C-alpha cells in the first residue's frame, strides 16, 4: 500500500468534533422528543381510541415510521456524502430535522382537524427519519476521519454523546414542562413548546457546522479520483458480509435503547404507577451519566480491542434487563430503587456498545463508500432493532401480562446474543485479513492491513 501521502492536518480536530457533537445532540433531541411524548401525549391527542392499548400502539407506529425512512435518508445522503463531501450533507440534514420538528409543534389535534392530524404527523415524522438517516453517519465520520488511527474509538464516540444529551434534553424539557404545568395545560399546549424550541437549537447548530472543513481522509479520495460511481452498489457488491455483520451488531443498541428510553416511560407510569415526572427524570439521569461512560467505552475499545469490548458489552447489556425489570416490579414505590434499576443498565452498561459502535462500523468500510456503508448498516437495521421495539415490547407485555415482563427481558437478551456473535465474527474476519498478504494492494482497496491490525490487535482472546 502506498504511503506517499503527507500527514493529514488535524489542527482543527477539536472544532470538528465539537461541531459533530452539537449537531448530533440537536438531531437526537428532535428525533427522541417524539418518542418521549408518543406514549403520554400523542396517543391521546392524535390517535384517540376506546382502547388505550390501541391508541398507544398507533402512536408508537408513527414513531416506528421514522426508523423505516431512516435507511432512505442514509442512502440518499450517504451517496452524496461519498461523492461530494461530508460537511455539506450535515448542514442539510440538520435543517431537515429542525424544520420538521418545529412543524410538529404546530400540528392541530385530531379533535380539531380529524384524520388530517395523524396524517400530517406521519408526514413530518417521515421527514425527520430521512434527515436523521443522513445525520448520524456524517457526524461520526467527521470525528472518525479527522482523528489519529490509534484514538479513533475515543473521538468517534464523542458525537455518540449527542444521543445521550439529546435524550437528556428532550426528556428533561418534557419533565420540566410536566412539573411546572397542570395536566390540562401540558396536554393542551405545554408539550408543543418542546418542539418549537428546536428552531433555536438548529440555528446554533447550522452556524457551527458551516465553519468546519472537510475531512482529510475524504479529501484524499477526491484528490485521487477514487470516488465510487454509485456508492450503494459498490458497498453491496464488495462488502455484503460486512453489511450483515454490522446489522447484527446493531441489534442490542436499538432494542435496549428503545426498551429503556422509550418503552420504560409508559411501563413505569402505567404499570408501576410511578408519577410521569419521576419516570422522565430517571431516564434523564441515566442519559446524563451516558455522557461520561460513552467516551470511556470508546477509549477502552482503543486499548482492549474494539470487538472484545463490544461483544462482552452486548451480553452484559442484554441480560441486565432481567434484574432491572424485577426491581421495577418489586420496588415498593421507591423512586430511588427504580432510578438505580434504570441508571445501571442504561447509564453504564449500554455505553459499552454505543461507545465503540461508531468506530466499529466505520472500520468495516473504506472511505470511498464509508458514509453510505455505516449509514445503511445503522439505519436499515434500526427498522427492526429500534423502530419496532416499542410495538414488540407492548405486544409481548400484553401477551404475558403487565406484571410478567420477562418476555420483554428475553427480547433484550436475544438481541445481546445476536450482537455479541456478530462482533466476534467481525473480529475473526479482521484477524484473517490482517494475516493475509494485502500489503501490495492499491491504495484504498479494502482491507488496509495496518488499520485492521491496530483495531483488532487484541481480539485473539475473545
């Protein structure tokens, strides 16, 4: 492999990572704000039904639509991100998300305009999904491709904090409104303020992102004219195994997050009879802790090996649902016990997969198809791992009974097993690649042996 390129300029690394983090935070705030209010507001105002279960399932269905459209956004923005550049796509995705979220706060209710209300909500949710579909890949790539190879786990994990901050701000804003307003005020107009706030956040994020440079790694792709003609086709033809392995690894992330950040709010308020504000504050506390544990897990993956951290983290995270839900049911009304059962699995263990995930997925693909590759892997698998999870969990709970959430826990554990197995496969494939004679391959052909050795050097003991 040629090494004639000059060392990339990383003097703007701090500014790039900050821009990626702030933008990702705003995007995730917009996206998860919908999930936070789906089971406590939207089910009542936009999907009225005689059966509360049906209205909740309908509300969660529009939540799922955002995940269904995310792969489309990933392919669209991934294509242009791999052809034109990462930076310009990130500005567009931020604007799409912000405008859609702001407009959700203005949609009249079912009582006011009838069936047009849920239809408008659905259309705006589709726009949200397309925007986030292109956002995640671009944000993590800005940090990953700027960072030194030996620190990519750490730096790529920093935009991941945006998920925790976005959820923290979304649930925190809703909790503050819920606490400061009466139930009637909150349901009538208070919840809308959280969506309208997006306009201010987007203006700040767009200003910051307009002042960063393109990544050095993609700049080299442009200089050497190595862009893929159709990145999606190149990805599917050249790296089908990497795509499948990445999608399998994603399972625990999507399932576990949506069980604890979305489904648990409705479960705690409906089944455990915990006050809505206390349930939201419990999730907010766990999300706040993630801001520290996510980069720690990314750093550990640089030291201990990406796939080792991810595989063990998947197992611990998945099976932690059993003790967590046992505490929910047997807390005796103790807010502290419930919060602890949320914070330990969600605020600590979950970080062991979400922290290394960005670098793990980025290293599955070369720069010329990387935006498309990681976006598709993350977003397409999200349809099943994330978008359907609240619906599946609600159905499982209805089947087994509210006081028997063990099928929901088994669902988490199964996702952990799938992700652990996928991570182990990725590690073994990487070791085989590092042992192969690929040092004479043309620059840009995958896999680059030096990167693979650095990334998976310590996975032999998995």
